[in-house]
């Protein structure tokens, strides 16, 4: 068994101290040496031979009885019922009426289209102000570097708006046809 977690190792040690170790004979203790191997992360294992442990620089842990707690087996996934996977995933009483779903889809489409229109209008304003990379200089931009910085910010804002518009169009395309 190999334990890589320091917290789990601490739990194992506490369990070993709390449980009586009288049942463990010296012969059984010698048969399985537990080694502490250096390195990130620190490795505690009983799967090494004494020669392998020496080669890796591992030290035996003595004076503390070791208790190994077996992990619980993972439960097998439930078998899907025959039929449509989407309908099997939901209980029968949670199905949505098709007309209600169409109404929801229509409402979602309307909201996304309104948002798309707003974003396209904002993009037009940004592009107008950008003026093909040569916006008008403002009075506070006597320093040319400030002007350059504002132009770069405008270019980034336009790129973000275009990405937002593309994302909205993708979302609208995902919706079923009205």
C-alpha cells in the first residue's frame, strides 16, 4: 500500500496508536516493513524490498504500530434504462410541456436578439470614434503617448465588442428555430 497524503498518514498513525497492537506478532511485524521515502511528496510504502528502499534513500518506521485502512470500493454506476437517454435522466413528472418550452425558447431568443442589437449599436459608436485608427485628439492629449494609449484601448474595446457579438450569435444559433 502506498500513502501519499500527509493527512491520511496522520490518520493512519492515530488509528494505529488508538487500536491495541497486542495481536500483531513480531514475526508479522518483520514481514512487512513500512518505509518513509524522501521527496515531494513524501511517500510511505510497504511495497519495497529492503534493497529498493536503500537505493531510494528510504528509512524504516519503527516503534509505531501500523494499521492499514482499506479503501471502500467505488459503487458501480447505475445502468441506464432502455430508451431515450435524455428522458431516462429526468423523472416523468419533471418533463416540460412542449408549448411551454417553445415559449421559453422564444423568450430567450428575444432577449439574446435585444442584447445583440445593443452590442452592435455600441460597436458602431466605438468604430465611429476610432475613425480607422486615427481618432480625433483631445485637449488633454498634448503628450503623444497618451493619444497612442487611448487608441490602443479603443482597439481592444472594439475587439472585445466583436467577440461579444460573435458569442451572442453563437448562442442564438444554438436555440431551436421559432
